[in-house]
C-alpha cells in the first residue's frame, strides 16, 4: 500500500512543479478549461470502468481458461471504451468532439 501512495505523491508534486514552470514560461494557459475537461473525463472513465466491472461479473463464461479471459476482456473492454467515448461526446468534451467532427468530415469527403 505504501508504494502506490508514494508514487501518487511523487507524481502529484512533479505535476504541480511542472505546471508552475509552464505557467511562468508561457503565462496563462486556461487552466479552468483543462480542469473542466479533466473532471468530465474522470466522470466518464469512472462510469465506463463501472460498466466494465459489472459486465465482467455478468459475462461469466463458466470455465476459467485463457480463451474465456480473452473473450471477456474483448467484450467488457470494448463496451467500456464505447461507453466512455459516447459519454465523453454527450458531456461535450472538446477533444472528443474534435475527433468525431474530423472523422465524419473524412467520410463525407470520400462519398
């Protein structure tokens, strides 16, 4: 338990120090927008992880084997990633909206 807490503390301190240096070098970089995106993505990631955990408990394929584990991983992981992506799009995460607009634009051009 001590190593994860020490790692978290170390990386948190590094993040704070690097943010201070970055702010000193380039000035204001809209930290409010970064925090907003972070909280939205944290929420969607937690919901996606919870969905994956519930699916993993529900999709019990009976026998424990390597193949069953891989199938569970693909099914639960794929659905969890889809949930995170759709929720991120619904809560209007700027980066996800940007990706989806570029992908849809490329499909419109190819037709």
